[in-house]
């Protein structure tokens, strides 16, 4: 009996001798053997000793499976939310199980619950199938009032398909069937790439609905979006099919998501009501439309053209972004890689679909700096560096379906609808794409993929919904709260953070208690609270449901720069916050220029996170401000729902106290220096924000003397600007940008502006550059067409330049090349390579002339020049190539502008650079055979304090040991790989800066033995060493001091170079002295920072211009020499073989 197989019974199914506890059933008799295994006795009469207990056994009597009941039409037609539908499902399931329905739920067995679950799943499938048929055949259900219909999950401000409830077939299954039936004509490659794209967009399914992000609605295996107009294009290709689901394009109405982009509206849903499309019956309409055969056929037609357009987009972007004079990179990518690999086709098409800018960079770098061992692995790494890891993972698997014989061509007309049906849209698809690429991140951001992914419905059978059926709860509670929690933890944390107001941190409101409230103008201030007057200026209406959705939001795509929300309220009695934004172009200093922005009527203005929502949802003021590239910061207070109320700015010195409170808060948060004071000020206001702006100008404020000008965005609703304009017609300047009304007429502020401009020469009333610029879009329009094209906050003028600050004359020098023979490929018997040697005079010539036909070696090395960068000279008799000089001059100009100075030296001083000379060209390099110094395209800046970390593995081991002492744990190491973007360079900088802090702290213990002993007392037991294990734990103070001194001596020796007193240098400043601002400015302009391979001092041009061509040529030359070494090895072996 002990030799039985548990899968079957030797007693002909009477007993199961399985020893597996997990197969136990309740209320059975189990027999334990001597060896500890057990068997279940289903026939206890075989054991006489137990026969008397037979009446206590529960017998398994086979029962016929329960029939799935019919689903009433009324339920299918009315539908409901999850709670309602689960209640219907439970009742219908129990109607098919009358015995179970009569049984108290407390006595339900596991078998009962399993039966109920099986029947419930059957009911659910019947209901879903019937609902689908209702949408296909009619009558079409009404939009209804159920915000989250059964079958969908709430996420952020919209919904997504719950694919466990509404599963959809795979893309390749559906498309292969349509192809084999002759309804579409696609190639095997197209089928494969469509499947790979859908793996990312819809988890491989033919469609899912996503209505939670800025795109409003996206469906289909391409996830075509409403915001960009792609969904409207698709609808226009199959209007009759979409119409069956109640989805039509309006003949005249447009959605203006951006001033430069307008797309047809959906039905009679107006732009202000577009949030409706995210919910209710609209969710079902879009979902079921995506499953329609005719709609799918139209999407395939769209997709075939889209794949080609993606390739054209790459060609265009390579030329525009990387200044390619020809299509060489594009042609090689397509011919050598794209056409030869299904995986590469999927990688490219989906990465460009997701983020064109990042995808283009990845292709460019993969082609110009290829992985010589495996090009595909190098390309994947480039995409991962661009934060597109999910795409790399999910596009790795294509289709396994092989299409039958290719169908006859359908003809060009079958695909021509793409352009014709949507001919009203202005500009080509490529132009439309560019308009949205300014934000670089598309609507499918990498960081949000996890939330976008649809659940895999295969085999799940709605288990998460029915888990509660298996509990022993009472009947009343069994189906309660079955709807998913709608808020992710991070949303809750964001809300809690905004709600957690600490009164002790902000007593700004109290400072207003003693303010004077008399009207300084001597006349009654004009108000504009007449509701009718504001019909054209009100911000988007806010419903209770919309407000609830927006409260759940948090910022996921903030612009580059520093954003903070200061605990400074400008409205008495409300704990509001002031938005602060410091763009990358701003370096706060002792005199910091500021723009103060005052919003208009805003439905969320009385919420603590009102300004956060404003510049996420209403107007992207930060992005507009950053586009001006000014050395200034932005302050934008929340002013309640109606800023015309008595804000704290409506008092003498109210504006002074508000700015003072903001500066105190910014200093406390280390955003600005301790000695920072307000410099020049611009006050800007939109709509009803004109009211507090006029208050500031009409009440007593010392800072009025620093107001350079005022900007009004469609804001002249009868507010008093007369007195301020009269006071000083030379200094006081008002620029007012008016908008059009919805009916095409000039707005009321525009009319009022004309009148005001006639009376005051220091006021300009500026018209939009084009029709269709309305109230909400006037800020974006004014910034693009006017503010960024006229001077404001120009850099201050200074004295004449010192001698060291003068730009170097563009005198050309010729550089001699070294004739010293160097080993390019070392002999390696294992790799079957012979030694290959060559002189720089030979191989530099070959590389230069291969990089670009126009690069002749004599011309290249005869075009070097001397240069002074940020007031720092090059080393004696060292020069740089003219291309490098041009780039450094641009960078220097940028830093001078950022530091508000015309002194290059002072800009360098402000960046923390010493006056040490800069290393430039050298004939050969001790650390690199193909050093960019040899091409004149590299510089080493602040050499003394920024060493070359050659052995990065040993450095990581050393820093791990350091962290065990300084932090008591293993500290994170830097990622030693090439960054693919400025943000990744800065991430590397932050990693190195943190390590540098530990490095300096470690060696500071040589002077602070008390601190050292304190760390030894709490040191962990981690050990290091090969022959002898060493640990900080238990080490004596004297031994620790000796070990740290030894480490300083050894690391200083390794990094000494030409430095004097290296121990003093490295113990004081560590291995990184460059400021983050300096590194950012360099890499922003195309420089590569050598820190990713340990060269902290080094900057070169390998990622831009002629340098990028050189790195490609170097790669080709190295491959050529490696091949040559193998041929030479083979010849040597043949020569010695008898």
C-alpha cells in the first residue's frame, strides 16, 4: 500500500490514499499510517473497527450541475454599478440553487460556496454577453447616471476596463481571423508588430478603455487618444460603425485642448463637459465600439499608415534634433536592424508611439555608439536609459500565429480614408505630433504604466470580486463593499499632505491683523461682481463629482525645475498655499527677480491644493514661464474661488508682507540663499485676478518701487488701474492681452483696454495674433507670440570685462600628431587575437576622415584655437578644436545670463570654479587610446578636486565599507553607465554627491575621534577582507584611526597625478567639487560628463555635433582593428603549423 501513486486509488476509487494535507475534505474520516502518511476513508466499512461509525460519515453523492438561469432583459437594459450588479448576480445564482437559498449562510459549506461561485460566474458571463449584444444590435442604452458601470474600475479621474469582467481576445487572434477571411490584408510582420505594440498598450488585447489621464479617452490596441485627435481620425474612417454605438464627430464643434490644436467634438458634448466622456454610458460605448469588427478593420488601416509615418517621423527628427545632413543613420537603422528583426520593429514602433523624443535619442545613440558585441542589447540599454524599460520587456514577445496565404491587395483607396475622412484637421500628422512633443513625455508615461496595465483575465474568473463568497460572514455583509478601493495609497498620501496644515508653521495670516483697511485711492474701488459680466471669463464649471476626482490627483508630470507649495495664505481665514516655481534658468541670488501670478475665478481656489490643481488643469503657467529662460522665479498664491473678495493684498503693505512671508518660507526650505531679497518684480493677472492686482497697485507697498511692469491676461473688468498709470507714465507699464469671446467678438476686457490705452500711453492693449484665442488660452498665446519675443528682466549691465574675461581671439593653431606606436589590440590567445600596434598619426587620421567626408585630417588638426572659459585659461600650449570652442562659448553665454552678469569670470566664480587652468588637447592619453582630448573635443575642469576613479569596482567596495561606519548600513552606489538624458546625468550627480558626503565624513574622523568612537559603538557586524575578515564592530579607536589614515594615504596615492598635497585635497573636498548647476548647464548643451566612467573632471563632445560623428567612427575603427587582429592571429597560426 505504501507504493501507491497518489494521483489514483488502488481501491478502485473507493479510498484516496493521498498523503497531501491540502486535499482534505471536511467531516471525513482519515486514517494515519505508521510512517505518518494519511489516507481518507470514503468507504470506512472496509475497516470493521470503524464500521460502527458509518452513520457519522458524510457521503459524496454526485449531483447534477446547476443550470445557469436566464438573465432578465430589464437587468441587462438598466445595468448598474458593481454593487448593484453583484446583488443581481447573487440573487439570480441563488434562484438556480433553491436548496442553498433556504440554507442559513452561516451553515454554508466550502462546497456550497464553490457551487455558488461557479453559478455566479456563469450568470455574470451571460449578463456581460447580453449587454454586449444590446450594444451591437440595439436598442442603444442611454448614457445613464451610473458613473462607474459594472465592468470598469475607477482610477485617478476616470476609468479603465476591468478585464477580469470584460475580457477581450488577443490582437493576433482577431486580426489573423479577419485576414484569413479576406476582410483585411496584412503581412506577417505587421501582425507581429501590432501584437507587440498591444502588449504594452492593452496587455495584448484587441481593446481596453482608459479614461483616467489627460488624453480623456483612449481605446483600441493602439490606445488612440481623444486629446491628440487620433481617436477622431479613427472615428472618421468608420463613421457608420461608431455611430451604431452612439459615437459621432460633431460637424462644427471643436475641442481646443491646446491653442495650436483643435479636433472635432464627440456628439453634443461640449469642451467644458468633456469629463462626461470618461464615465457613465460613454465608457461602455467606447469599450464595445473597440470590439466591433468594422471598427477594428478601420484601426488596422490606420495602423498600417501609422507604422510608416513613425519611420518618417524618425527620419525627420534625426535630421532636426541631431543636425543630420543626410539620412545615413536612418538608412542604416532601417536596413541593418529594423528590417531584420521583429523585436527591433516592436521596440522602435512602440517607443516612438510612446515618446518620440526619447525613442529618437535611443536610436541615435545606439547607431552612433553601438554595442560592438550585441547591437540589440545596446539598443535595449539605450531605451532603458530613457526610462522605457516596460516597452523593452513587453515588446519582447510577438505573435505565434502564422497567417494563411496573403490575400489580394485591397487597393490604395481602401486606406486612403485616413487622410480624406479627416481632411479638416490643420497640418500633417507630423506637425501635430511635434506640437505635443514640447512636453516630451506623452500620455502613456513610463512611470504610469503599472496603473495603465489591464489585468490578465485568463483563468481568473472574477476571483477578486467573489472572494467574499467564501467567508463565513452574514448574508447582509457578504456582498458589501465589493467595489474596489478607488484611491491608491499615493493618492491618499498626497491628499493627507495637503490637509495636514500646521498652524505653527504659518502665522502669515496673523501679521495682517493690524493692517489699515482704508481705501488709499480716495475714491470707491470699482467692483466687477456682476454675474452676467463674467459669463465669458468664468473658469470651467466644477461639478461635485469632478471636484472629487480632482482632489485625488497628484502631480505626475511637473516641468523641469523646482516646484513647491509654500504655507503662505493670501486670504484671511483660509489655509491656502502659494505655488512657487524656480525654472532651470534661475539661480536665486542676493537680488532675486520674481513674477507674481494672480489667478481668476477658480472652482478649486478655496482648497489647500488649489494652485497645484490650477497649473495642472487650467493653465500651464510654469511651462510658459520656463520657456522664457529668465533668471527669475514664479510665485502664484491661491486666492479662493473668487479673488475679488477682500484678500490680504487689499490693505496697506499687504503685498510687502505677503512677499516677505514667501521669502521666509523659501529660505526655510533652502530654495533661496539666506541673504536673498526681492529684486525686480512683475505682477501678472488673469481674468478676475485683475482685482487683487489693482489692489496691490493702489494700496501703499514699499515694493511698488521695484515693480518693472504689469501683465494682464483678459483681466480689465472695471478694476482701477487709472491711478497707478497716471502716477508715473514712464516707469509704470501695463501690457494687457485680450481674448475673443466664444461668439468671435472682442472680449469685454479687450473693449475696456482700448479705452484705457487711449488715455494712457504707458498701457498697451494687445490683440491675439489669430482668431480663436479664447479666455483660457490667452496666457499660452501671449507667452508664445509676445512675451518670449520682447525684452523683460534682461541681465544687468556691469563694468568692462577684465583681461581674463575677454573672449579668446579665434586664431587657428595646427597640432602635430604623435608617431609613438601604441598597442590598439593586445595579443590574446584565448580570443584568437594577435597584437596590433599603430601610431596616433595613422589611426587618428583614419578616424577623422571616416567620421565625415568633409573632415580632412590636415584641416581638422589645423583648426585648433586657444580659449578662455568662464575666465579660466587653458593650460599652456594646450588648445581645443574650433567646434569645441564654439560650444563652450555658448555654454559660457548661458551661465553669464543665468548669473545676471556680463562678466564670464564672475559667472565662473558664482559656479564655484577655482581659477585653475583647464586641461585641453594632448597627443596621447594615459587612460584611453581614443581619448577625445586627442581630437581637441574634451576639457578637464577643476582637475585638482575631481579625480579620475579608474578602478570603480574597488571604489564601490571601499565606499561600502565607508557606509558601514558613517551610516551604519550599506549605502547605495552610483550607477556606472552612460546617462541618456539630462535627468539621468543629474541622477548620477546626486548619487555621487551622496557618496562624496560619506567620503568627506569618513576622513573627518581623523580629526574628530569623539565622533569616530560614537560610530564605532553602533557599527554593524559587516565584514570585509579576503585573507582576514575585518569589521568596524569591536574595533578599537586606535585601530580605526590607523585604518582610515591608511585608506587616505592609499587613495591619495592612486589619485595623485600631478597634484601636490593630495591627502589634504581629498580629505577636505572629496572627489566631487563641481556644483550640480554647473554639471546641468554643461550636459544641457550637449556635453558628456565623464563621471559615468569615473572621470569626474572630464567633459567632452561625444554626444553632440562632430563629437558624435567621432564616437561612431571610433567604434567602427575598433571593430576593424579587432577583425584585423583575428586575421593576423590566424595567419600566425598557419605559419607555425607544419
